[in-house]
C-alpha cells in the first residue's frame, strides 16, 4: 500500500472527502493528512491564494 492511499482528498465535483485516490486528478484536491483538513480544502486553498496574491503585489512594487 502506498502512503498516499492513507491520505485524505477533497472531490471538487461532489464535495465529498475520501481516503485514498477515489476520483480522477482533475476533480481531486490533496493529499491532506487528516479528514478535517480535506473537508477544509477550499478554505485552505483560498488562504494560500491570498498569501500568494499579497506576495505578488509586494514583488510588483
């Protein structure tokens, strides 16, 4: 068994959280260490995007 089979993923098309790669890569976010992290995948991505946008704005100056 591969270590990613034990990690958690968020399915963008259904909103479901699964352990292991149950869906295709186009709709899958992850891997996450915990089920709770996978449930919050969209919020985690939004936070990371905001940090990256702030960094980009700083670099543009």
